[in-house]
């Protein structure tokens, strides 16, 4: 069940681009503030439904606060900054190194080479998919953007690996989301609105509000709870491999919605990602035969 919830998070990330088309006119950090505020509300709503004390204080060590905020806010912050310095296609491609890194981080020592090989095949699938969306041209003028994208991949893979090892409760995501919402609002005021508190700037269309709410309940909010459960209690290696499907699901969703066209690259990508998953998750341990040994140590 936990693995299924983790897969649900990947599916939600797969529809991120489709839902994002409803909020393209909103400043990035303003949208992030709304999404993480909704993410925090999920925790409070869950407590209310279960009859628990709504404002019960979190029992989070400082390390969990720092890693959680770095993971959820740091990833998005550096992603948005990378998009200002480099083309979106190249940035997205580099960021999707994180499933490969995560596969290696969560694999057992005797499975790391297999996880690396499977991750590389899956990543090649992502390269093929994105090559069909435009020309990939790594430019020296965009070096800073590429470095920021690499930082994003390192942040999310290590944050996810930490989730897999930590014994924290799922409610921790709600408190961290609340902190991230505050930081996102601060970033919006500093970077996007020059500290303007004009109420008219928060008047969105019904479509924009719907998109923001769906993002907060799904890919940029609710999915983080599902990912937490999946990594803590589910099959971590499988989830790392299946993460490569997120951009693939995104492309399929856009095709189904009529906002993109099917392509040969899409089919090739499916095959490569599936092959990578099989390589990474195949059990390499041979069954051991029991032998009788009458000798003494």
C-alpha cells in the first residue's frame, strides 16, 4: 500500500505541467506560497477529520526542519532561479538526474551498480523524450543555470533519501509546508513584487484559482505526503526507478488534453524507462543452497 501511495505521488507530478497551464500568468513564488499554504491545510484538515488536536506542536528535531525546508523550498527556489539563467528544456533534463541519484542512494551496497545502470538507461529515456520537444543545445552562456539545475537534482535526491531513512511522522510535511509557504511569500515580496501589498495583485481568475488549488492538493502539496509515506514504508528502489515516468506521464497528459502531439520519441522513451526499471529492480542475489558443515571453527 505504501509503495502504491508513492506511485500516486509520481502520477500527480506527471500532471504538473497540465495543471500548470492554468496558472502560467501567476508569479512563480506567489503560486508556490498558495500551494504550500494548501499543503499545510491538508495536515490541519486531516487532524480535524480524525478528531485530533489541530494545533498540536510538531516534534521535529532541528535537522529535520533544515533538511525538510531545504528539500521543499530549496529545490523550488533554485529551480526557478535556474529557469532565469538557462532554457527550460535543458534545466528540466538536468533536474531529472535526481531519480538516478536517488536509486543509487537508496540501493543496498550489492545493488548500487545495477541501480546506476538502470538509472542511466531511464535517464537516456528522458533525454530521448525531451529531444523530441526541441533542440538540446548546452550553451556556455547558461552555465550558471545548469549548475543550479544540478543543485536541484542533488537537493531532491538527498531529501528523498533522508525521508527513506528518517522515522518522522507524515504530519511533519504539513509543518514544513507551513514554513515553506512563509519563505515563498517572502521570496515573492522581494523578487517579484518589490514589497507591494496591493490587494488587487491577488485577484485571480476562477481558472487560475482552480489551477492553484488543484496544484496545492496534488503535485505541489498533497504529493509530498504520499512521497513521504512511500519512501518510509514502501519499495524505495522501485519508486526511484518509476520516478523517471513523471515527465513521460506529463507528455502523455498534454497529448490527451490536445496540447501536444504524440511522437516516436514518446514510444522510445517508454521502452527505455521500462527497461531501466527492470534493470534497477531485478534481484541480483542468487538463492543460497544450504550445506552441512561438520567442521568446527
